[in-house]
């Protein structure tokens, strides 16, 4: 199975009623395409959502979404990066998503350099500040990295990315939804 990310941005807030209706419509469609919902992260303003799935491929989730009439912006198979050992557990009161966008994507050399800065400088700095790295999702073309974090303060993330000259396109507090 492949780990799939679905990005959704909506001009109006995604209400609990909308979530329930979309879930009800999509459950059988996902099953038909051998896709399984893992979890979703919804921004506190309810406009941005990241949904994760296990599926044979991106097309399986895309067909399920279309059949269920559920809108989305982007859908991609991703590389998951996690801390060594057992990853931290989401702390729902402190959960955040940081997004780093790289226009044009990163070459292998650029990616290796960037990830070295993340692992050798950013992650230790996070730990000193009480921020836990849960996992990251990397788009296959390396244009986007989504970081799932437990943080007491979003400004710690902003400050860290500035300090280490790492892009930060947006950051948001997240609510966790699981099946």
C-alpha cells in the first residue's frame, strides 16, 4: 500500500456536519478502491485539511473522492519521515502543521543539504524548546514538506525556521480526526 496525502482548502469553514456528510459518502467509495482512511488534520479555522490514506495508488483515492463528490485541491503519494524509534503521540491540545513550499522542487543534492539542516539543527532546537516532531510528509517532486508537530506555541516554529533559514509557507493549529 502507498501512503496518500489529500490537501483541501475551502473558502468557507469545514463544519462538523460537512465532515460527517463527506465521510458517509466516501466510506464505501474508498472501500471499493481498496483505500483506507488513516487520519485527518483540520486547521483550527476549519479552512485547510490534510487527509491521509493507505491505498494501492493515488488514482484509487482520486476515483473514490470523485465518486463520493468530495472536493480536494491536491492529492499525492508521499514519503513519510519519522523520528527514529517510536514516534511521539499527537498531543491534540498542541498539535500543529508546518508547511514548507519549495517552488520548482528540490534536487537530490538540495534535498540532502536541506534535510541535514533539519536533522542536525532544527530538530534539536525544537527539542530544546519543547517541540516534538511527530512526522513529516514529503511530496514526490519535493515541492512541499508537511511537518506534524506538538508545540506549545506556533511562534517557536516560525522563529526556528527563520533562525535556520528554512522556508515556512504557513503554520496552523490542527484538530485530529481518526476513524
